[in-house]
């Protein structure tokens, strides 16, 4: 999580945003690579192996977050016991997953950015007009295309990659990139997302992770310690228990 990675992500965001903003038809051309005009559908969305791969990718991503979630639950249930893992790592993994794959996607953009999915636009035998990535005025009412929640979840694997030992970190970043790109390509092949939906999901997720890593690990003014996280959770759990006891009395 150094500045080189940040500059690359910002440059890619600028390039993708401008290129597909000026030439939005590129999104249609890329989606068209997976579309069968004769059958008037995206054939891979009916492929069982592709569906298994899609579900498996989400299980892998959530599996990487599971130790942090278990550590939090155990700590809240037994505040007298030390955390089962590094407190900073737990906070880093859960906060970045919550923000990138939850708040920014499903609770923010996908709920209020009415871009229709490829499978629903008129160019691919749907009923809704295509809109560019930057236009929130599409006709989709809910669970819309921009930006991809599954893409964000897949690219979130940059977060556990950032916590691997330094000698292994470049390999971990490469694996996270391949995982994110492959999962995103599957979503495109099903007609579920345009290229910009998954590309911007990956870039936004990386930026969230970069900022959170800086806040928790790198920047002296905000840097956390494992002991500080453990103590804060102990106090929170004790206060929560007292409040619950008072409500029962």
C-alpha cells in the first residue's frame, strides 16, 4: 500500500472515466463480446460451471473475512479474553469490506444510480435504454448496474493481501488482481455488468483499502495499536452489557 499503487489507481480511474465518458459505446462493444445475437441472450449465464465459479469466488472472499468476523464476535461475547487475532488486522479487514462491498455499493450507488444492467438494455434484447457510467438518470429502479458489488467484493482481496509478509506481498497483490479480474469478467459474461461497473468497483475498492491502511497502519497521527483496539472493544462490550442489564432490571 505505497504511493506508487495509489498513483496507478488514480491514473487508471482518470483514464477509464474519461475514455468511457467520452465514448460510452465502448461499454456496449465490450458487453457485446459475450452476447449471442442469434439466441438473443448472454449464453454463459446459463452455464452451470460458470455459475459455480461465480458463487465460489464470493465464498472465497467472505472466507478470507471470516477469521476477523469470528474474532470480533468472540471478543464481544467474552470481553475478558484477548482478541483471537491482531486487532488492527481485524478492524482493517472488516471496515474495508463493509465500506467497499456494502456501504458504497449496495447502500449508495446501486440504490440511487439508475444504470440498467446489460441484460436489460435494448441493445441486448432488453427494454431499458442504455446510459453511460456517469449518468445516474437511468430507468433501473433497484439493484442497478453501477457499480458492481461482486466486483468490489472480489477486489477487496487486496486487503488481506496487504497484510501478508513483505516477501510474499507482490505475489499476493498479483493473486488478488487476477481474482478480481476473473470474477469481474464472469459478471460481464452473464450480462450482469458493463466494463465500467467492474473497473470502477475495483478502483474504488483499492482506494478505500489504501486510505484505511494508511489510517490504521501508516500515518503516525491516526495509527492504531492492537492493544488499543482490544481495550476499546473490552470497554464497548462492558458498557453494552451494563446497558442490557439495566434494561432488564
